[in-house]
C-alpha cells in the first residue's frame, strides 16, 4: 500500500494534544478517548489518500455450440441464452463463440446482449456430422496463455468423427475447465419402426436384403440408408405416406467377423437411427478336389479374391 499525500501524516503529531484537550472534557472516560483518537487516526489515513495495486486474474470463456442436425432448435436457443447472460453481466471476461457441425466456425460476440444470436441453419454437406473434438481444438488454440480459461459445451454428445474425450484430456492438462450443458433432447422425425426382416448371418460378398417396416404419421420424402463399421453400404430414396411403409435395402459385406449394422433415416436436416443389429459375416467354405495335375492356380486366386475359404485335396476324402 502506498499514499498519494503522505504529508497529512504530520497531523498525527497533534494526537497527544488532542488527547489532552479531550481529557479535560467533562465525563470523558478512557474508552471514549480511545475511540475518538482512533477516529482521528482514520481521518488522517484517509486524507493521506492510500491506494494499493490489486492483482486480477484474466478470464476467457468460449461457448462451443453444437448446431448439427441432431440438435433441436430449443437447445440452440438455450445456448444463445447462456451467451446473452454472459454478455449482459458485462464482466471483464473475454467471450468467444464457436458453432460446429462437421466444421467449427468462430463467430463474433456482440457487446449488446440483445444482438447475440446463434445461427442454426445447416449446410447441405456438414449438417449431418458432429465434430466435437475439432471445435474443442479450435477453442484451445484461441485461448490466451495466461489466466483462467473455460469452455461451455452445449451438445447432445453424438459425435460422428474425432474423439472429444482425447481433447478433454488435453484441455485438463492445459488447465482449461470444461462445463457441459445438456442439449435437451434430439429432434425426431414422424416415423416409428414397425418390423425388421434381417439375416443374422451372411457369407462374405453375399448380397442380402434388410426389409424395414416403418409407420409414418404424415407423408414426406426421406433418404434411408444402412451403415456397417461407419461406412454406407446401401441407400434408398423413399416417399413415405401416412401409415405403413416398406423399405428394402440390398447390401453386401466382405470382411469376416461380427459387424454392427445400422439403418438411418433423414429428412429436412434431421437424422435418426431406426434400428441397429449385429450380423455375423462368414467366409463360404469350398472343398476343392483336384486331379493328378493339381489345383488350378487361376481358380484358387479367383476364389481367394471372392473371400472363399478353400480346402484342397488330391482325392475325395473317404473318411
């Protein structure tokens, strides 16, 4: 603490004189004299104009808003309300806004809370994807090196690429706090799964059909597709009518093992999964009995490319 006008401390030399004058007053007690002397000292300190430097910590807050197709408008409005409240408080914090679907975007934050808006329009290519990790990478790269840093993440958590957990660990290592806000649900299409006809086991390379019965509450056009290991393996454009609808998806899978197959439906920027099921993919088995000249190499190579498990024998096994 320092004083702008320390010359006023010279008045403290008058304190003994003030004490003597007040002591001669009728009815003056020691407690009363002590309190009056204390008030005199406080007045002297105030006249000396004290001041002290206060260490303030820099604060940066980034609101990361998911605007992908799975986010309903109500959730975007909730994130907008959070950002408006931060602006309204007029704190000294540095505020940033990042919106994302497939690609994160840095948007300016107006100083007027009434002008704070978060666009929720979807582009034709990126609205169906959700890259939480990419948006967090952008947030971490724009933070100042000093001070408190915080991320407010508003998302349903249904990421389709990247690893948000990996970025959260990186943020913790850098001392960045992450606060999550539940999205409040997922926008739904007016469809309900009625029935599924799907094989439990197929051979590699074999074409198979998954038939889906869907009940719709109103007519609309949609795209229905099937994925395996995150890759699209069948698709169909369908005009749903009100009531029951049937959709057939023909596909094939080449890699042996157990795969999780999902059937998706999307329309008007909204996507949802109709159902998921595990299907076992097996290699077809062939017993190849070759004559005295041995097996045909071109035939063996063709069977190998077709994902066929071949067992060769020089003669038909009698046992």
